[in-house]
């Protein structure tokens, strides 16, 4: 390696668990990292700017499509190596601000290795998402005909009192942002995008998302 040359690597993986039953719904699923946005966020954080901090986890139901034969099609994550603050989830339905409290926090994990981790823990309680967000989540109004044709549709298998999500994103941004992340691209940017088999969140279910972002400079 030439003098002064640095290689940057970032990977992420997530586990989703039903806290009541202990059932693992998603086990260490690797996610895509938006290297262009992450590099910008690191520069902003090192410059003491608020929008460089990991502040939100957003959930959506546009990550998968269902064919007429019932096959699940996993869409490509919205990540690139070029900074693009307009990149977002396919269909955001809910977001949670990370408030640095038990079950809702970002923790640095520093080791004597070539990498360090950021561990994000988010808990979706029995009242989350709320009924307004669930009504959006149950809708199958997302227009996919221009994406894969008329033979495909979004997953809308949730019933009343349930929500479905199949995509998660971490966002860096300012605190207390109102409304969806896609409407606040000047204040928040997507840095990871994870797509997985649809998971149902019923009103009596408590879910814990254990999300690790690993950053390595060599």
C-alpha cells in the first residue's frame, strides 16, 4: 500500500427478535451500506455537525414484491458509492428517533483491531407503529407497474392491528425531525438499507432490532 493511501470498508448486519417469546425473526442479516452518504456523515460528525450523527431508524414495506405465482422478489437496496441525500427507503411507513435510553440507543464498540463497531438497539413496543402508520402499512397502493410490470405487487398481508415491514434504514440527521425522512433530505441522510422477508408486527408484540455497523480503515 502506498504511503498515505487508506482503504475504507463498512459492513452492517442486523438481528430482529421477539422479546416476549425469544424467537429470532431475522438472524444476522447483512445489509447494504451507502458509502457515499456514510463518508459525508463521518466528515460532518468530525466537524461537530448534528446531522452527522446516527439519529433514526426508519421502517418500510416496499423492499419486496410478490409475483402472481407467490414468489417473493427482493428489490435492490438504494445505496451507491456517491453521496446522494435523496436516496431513501422504497416506502417508508414508520421511523423512530434514537434517544440514547435503554432499548433505544447507539453505543460505540471499540476494540484493539483494525475495525470498530457502532451498535444500534431499537425496541418497537406494543404501541408501535400506531394505528395511523399501520393503515398506511396495510395499503397496497405503491405503484410497481413501472418497476416490474403488472404481474407484481407489494406485500400487504397484514390485518387490522398489525403492521408489516420488509426494509430498514439507518439515518444520520438533526434531532426531532417531523414527518417521513424522504421529506427531510436536507436534514437527514440514509446510510444503510436492509431488505428482508416481510415481518409482521402485531399490537401485542415487542420487537428488538440489534443493528451493527462495522467501520474499518486499513
